[in-house]
């Protein structure tokens, strides 16, 4: 069950990291860089829930911290995406599907704003003053705009893939209530009604022999009646034979 989610998460996170580092970071856009990793974490968290979102966010953030070129302390992205993944997972709908388009956009906008603030705040604690030179206001505005514009192209697709992995995991677990194990079908003498009738048993008896050919029409009384009729015939035959011998 978890193998589908782990593989899907790893593939999406690696693709997002490669695209963000090799393409988005080199576009030279003013202000912040579009955070594709954040969008993938939010999309997965809206399907997997708070626990899954927290784990996905921590793993994705740690990978981003270790990936070159890394010019910040290790653990900053891991902390930020872990918190945001957990918060986004709390907004997961019960049925796993979001009908409104506005909801993911609002979640992305709030996550982009919070991520920039948390990243700048943690950087200030460890002595990183890069945000002061760029301007925190410019970073907040551009981060929200870029991520919201990119969200409709990323978040719905990520959520669709995540829902599909969940459905496949549930279906592979089996549709029965006994842990996916089906009861073996009864064949031969173990199958009820094949030899001894629907109400019969292996011990036979009047009810059990109801369906055997020669024992009536499927009920125990039929066998009894036929038996009594045969015995009556024998008795009448004996009487006729004795009367013939007396005449002779």
C-alpha cells in the first residue's frame, strides 16, 4: 500500500527539484523564484492528509537543502515544507476531492506567503541576511504571484496522481472484509446441496437423502411414502400368493 505512495512521491519531488533548479532558477525573474517543490508538497498533502503531508514536506525540503547549489543551512527548507505540508494536510476534504478551484489557490497563496516568512525568519536566526538585501516585501509579493499562477498547472495533476495511487492501494488490498482473503468455494461433498440437498448434511437422514435419485421429490416424506408403498406391495403380493396355494 505504501509502496505506491513512496514511489509516486519520490518521482514527483525529484522532477520538481530538477525543473526548479535547472529552469526556474535560471529564468532571472524579479524577486522570488517559483517554488515548484512547494506546489508538489501541497498537492500531495491535500490527498495524503497531515501525517503524509508532513513526511513528504520534510523529505522534499531535506532533498532541496542537500541539492546543489545549496547556499543556506541544511534543514531550513525541511522545516518550512514540513510545517506547510502538515498544515495543508489538515485542509484535506473527507472524500479526497476538492470541487472548488478557489480553495487550492487560496491554500497555495497562504502557503507561499508563509513559506517566505518562515524561510526568512529561520535565516535571520542563523545569520542569513540575504532576504534583507532583496527586500522581504518584494519576495512576499512575487512568491505569491508566481506560485498562484503556476498552481493550476501543477496542483490538480499532482492531486489526481495521488488519488489514483490511493485507489490502487485500496483495491489491491482486496474487496473482502477478511484482510483481502476470500473463502475457498466448496466443491464435491463439501458443497451444500450438491449431494445431500439444501437442508441436508453429511450424516444423511430423511432430510439429507431428499435430493438423491430414487428417494422421492426432494423431501424426506417422499422417500418415506415410496418406501411404505413398496412395503405395501410386498404385503399384498404375499396375500395373493397364499390364497392361490389354498385353492389348489
